[in-house]
């Protein structure tokens, strides 16, 4: 009896914790936490301004294209230097962390051209492979004999078992 009470209390506690976690997430999203990367397109080696508003604590910013940095709670922006080895034309994700909540923004590296597919030639490189006509094209006599034996054997077995069954029934 005691185990049922303990299990019920544990289940009630986990349910309450789950429901309050969802409410906390919703209230943080409605609190006005906003982020931006200016400019959104930059050349490798350039400098971007990272903006975060609506957070009551330090905002940690990370990305694969510059070093991690912190926007202090008394400030609304910080600058970052884009790595020189950033791939032109690539889009990098910038993540802003405000406590347990985060938002993402995109940063595009300028200088790249969109990759265009290579044109497909309309004419084939070689002519059509023809000249093997006839009923035995590409087959070996062993394969034809084996196939014929399998078909004959299956038809013979079906006939044998069907005739035997009717004899047993007395019909």
C-alpha cells in the first residue's frame, strides 16, 4: 500500500514539474527577447554587430564562424570578427543564449556564387548499342537448359501431386 502512495506522489511531482517547465518557456518567449545580426551578409574577415534585447542577464553568443562572446546585461550589442577561413556563400547559424532560453539568427558569407548544375548534353556520347537481336541474345545454353529443366520439374511435380490427391479421395 505504501508503494502505491509513493508512486502516486512521484508521478504527481513529475507532472507538476513538466507543466511548469512549459509555462516558463512560454513566458520567456513572450518577454520580448529579440536578437539580430547586422549585417546579415558579410565577407570573410569582416566585422558584425550582434544585438540582443529583452534579456535580464548576460547573453552568450556562439557560432562556427567567429569566437564565442558575451553581451553583458547592461549592454545591448557587441561586435565580432568573422573568421578569414569562412566559406564564401555559406550560411552560418548564430545562437544567442539568455539563461536557459535561446534564439537563432543566420549569417551569410559573401563572395560566393551559387553553384549551378553542369549542363547535361542532349546527345549521347556514343551511339546506340545494337546488333544483338534474336531470341538467344546474351543467354548461355546452360542457362536456357537449366530454366527449361526447372519449369518442366515444377509442372511435373504439380501434376503428380494433383493426380495423387484425387486417387486418395476415391474419386
